[in-house]
């Protein structure tokens, strides 16, 4: 019997060859028996599958905003969508209230570079952006699939020229724990180095760094927030935490969510959080979560140094409790980074 996804991949590969001369690249474990294993497929995007179910998609091509919006909202180098193992989507991009929100993404907001203030987050300001440069590596085994991408943090100069202020190497690894059918995790390792002989100062600001814009259907009445310190939606913003979990009702009467874990070696750990409260977006209470290490202090990135941030995203179906996420954080914290 023909596997439908494999047939689709074959057809897509032939179309890619005809259109642009590049076939679809498929990576899978050498011992893969096509049962309960991961695959990594690269065509116009990079997607990691568990069997026929996509888990995450990474966009290396530029994604443009709707035609009636400013083209400065274009962006590459982000993750969307993220799915649970049952296929429930947890992210969104380009919502009308914030066209610059892109699923899972990592820009800095208020920065100083060569005497100029640069905002890489709020794209409409046209001060800077983050761009995909190239894929550096990818590998797959039965329970692990990962890739590394190079991103450049680009400054838009007043004279119309551009300059790269920061190189970012982002490694994303999907792991399927053995004997578990309701959750998996995504490890994100971010390494940063100044691109020139000039430092980049990340200024104190209320948001910036790794962000998650959650699925559109979540609001104040069907989702909830919990942190490692016992904080909930309305008292989380500005607090510090080792982890933060959001879960709620999803389509087809399903339930699920995701917890983001911060590694203890991260700058300013336990990290401050930026969380929208129940009154966000005119009382809709939509979900936006951001571990913001520069929320209460500057961070000077100096030339010749490498700066690393590590996060684990625990993606789950059903309802999860604090004990499971706390145990996951303990395991994560003990791993050498």
C-alpha cells in the first residue's frame, strides 16, 4: 500500500525539479522502519514529521504580509506552525493586531548599535530586521530531528544602506521521549556573536527575545497560564520564572498546550516574563508569551564573544500539571549546555 505522504513528497519533488531544478530533500533515520519515527523534509520550507503528522515548520523563505499592509512586515527565519502529536496547532503569524508576530521567533527590541537606536522586533519602524542566511546542518534519528540555521540581525541605515550587527546560530531539535504518546519537546539553542568590531547593547525594555504568539482561538475564557512560581495570567507579566505553561481548549473539543523552559545558564535567569493579561487586545485575552532577559537590565554583547540561550518547549495533548513540567525542567537543567 502506498504511503500518501511519501507519494505527495515524490510528486512535490518532481514539480520542484521541473520548476526550479531543486528536488525535495528528505532525511530520516538509517534504521527507520516507517513506524513511530521522525522525518525532516526540505522543500520551500523545512518540516519535521512524526510519521504523517507534521510537528513544526521552519520558514527560511521570506513570508510577506497581506497585500494591503506595509511590506516592511515581511520576515524569514521563524517557526510556524507548531503542532501537538494529535495535530492541534499552537501558533499563528501576522495577526491583524500585530502583523510582526511570527509564531516562534527571536528578535530584540530596543538596542544600540554604533550610536543608533535599532528595533529588530517592530518591523514597521524600518530600523532593522532578522533574516535567514542559510541552513548549516540537519540530521535525523528515530527519536531526534534537528537543524541549524544562520540568521543575521540587519540594521537599516538612514542613508539606505544595510549593516549586519549580529550573527545568530539557531539550532532546533525535536525529541520524542520513549514510551510517551501525549507530549514531545523542542530544544532551541541560540548562539549570538557580534558581526563587526562594534558591540551591540540590548537595552532594558518590556519585551524582546524568544516569543510565542499562540493560536487565534485562545482567549481569556478558554486558556490559562501557569508559571514555575505559581503565577497565573493576570499576575505573571514582569515576574520571574524557570518555566511558563499555557494550555487550553483547541479544535474538535481537544485540549493541549505548551510550556517554555528556560535553562539556568541563560542570562538573567530566572528570566523575566512578558505575558498579556486577560484585558489584552480589547479584552480578548489572546495569548502572547515572551521570556525577556532584558526586561529589567541591559545586556552588552561584545565583539569576539559568543552568547548562548537555551530553551525547551514541551508540547502536549490533554491537560498537564505543574509537577510534570517541573520535573521536565529539572531534567533540562541538569543537562550540560
